């Protein structure tokens, strides 16, 4: 059971026992950083509950997430995707499973709409809400749902995963930056970001050497248009105990998110960093 899931051994053991003893609750809140496998774990759990190998063809499974064009999960979507069908009997299985992703984006109206279902759940329903935090939820929601906390897998397990799946290795800096995120590792390799990480490390070393000209030239190729690279620069600066300079990186990140001019924002950041480091 859960053979395809890497790490999360305590969570595996918990749900294996709950399933074995038929003690599964009607609602769970999976909490933890993005990219660590919460959704994959939820889908595997859904397969066991519904006794199917293919959720895509299972009529008793529903996955709900925020639309990319929206800033939140609205009450209209929750009503349409969840509440309108939740009291309808299962079509293929004895149970139904709803996975609600991006739970931190559930607005107040959507949470209130879910509240009645959580208070008076149908016996054959299981709801799994996935979120990176519990702080955005109403106390009434929290009091009626079982919270399961997830964390990133160990650096060693992540290193093994990358070696097995991609036949490559990540540096200790990158592994620590990914903080146990399998999703982050996949993104790094699938989007060919390893060279970018190397360029950021080069820029960091040029800044430390007060080589402002080469640092500016190296950054002029638009590398920091990928905001993950700014986050990585901030990370290695903080890791190098240079906390004050990292604040300039954070400011640059904010300005680029607000559509600031790339050359001006990055040039100012590097000049400020060279002056202070």
C-alpha cells in the first residue's frame, strides 16, 4: 500500500491502519509546503478507498482546484463541483471521494458552504482538502476536520529519487534549497534549470569578490526573470550568513513581480549587494 509514494512513512502507517480497521474519517486537511507530495498521497488514498487503479474513469471521484485565472476558490465552484453532488449515491463504488486542492484559496463563503457538509456528512463520503497552511481556515472548519501534517522528504531520499528517475545528481546547495520537494526537483530537471542554478552561484561568487562588472554582465541574460533564481540567490546568501544583503534580493523579487524594469531592478540589486557584502 502506498508503494509509489516516496517518504511520508508516518502518514502511510496511519492511513494503512485506518483503512485496515475501517476507521477512516469523513474529512481530512493535508497541510504542508507545496511540491512535497500531498496531492499524490491523497490520490493514492482515494484509489484504496474506491478500490480502483484509475481515478480518471471513476465516477465516484472528484478533483477540485482553483482556476488559474482566479485568485481564490469561490463558493460557486464549491457548490457546483462538490455540494450539488455530494448527497447523490455512488455510481460505481460504495463510497465517494472529493479532493479539494489549493485549500488555502477557499474564500470565506466557500468555507461556510462546506461547513454544513462537514457538520452532517453522508456516511459514504470522504473529503480531503490540500493546503499549504491551516491559518486561512475558519475555526469552525478546523474543529470539524482531521489535520494531517506533511513535510518534505529527507535530503538523502530526494537525492536517491533524482538519481533513480533522472540519472543525475543535484548539489547539496540545490538539495537544501528544494527542502525535500519532489515537485521542485522535477521542475528543476524537466525545465532544464540546473545551468541556471550554476549561473546564480557564479553571480553570488562575483558579488562576494566585489566584481560588479562581471556580475552585471552575467545577470544581463535575463536569468532572474525566473523568480526561482532570485529565491535561490536569497537562499544561498542567507545560508552564507549574509542576512542583510538577502533583503535586497527580496526587494528585487517584489519589484519584478510588480512588473518593474528588469535591467534597472537587477542592476540596482547587484550594485547594492556588492557595496554591502
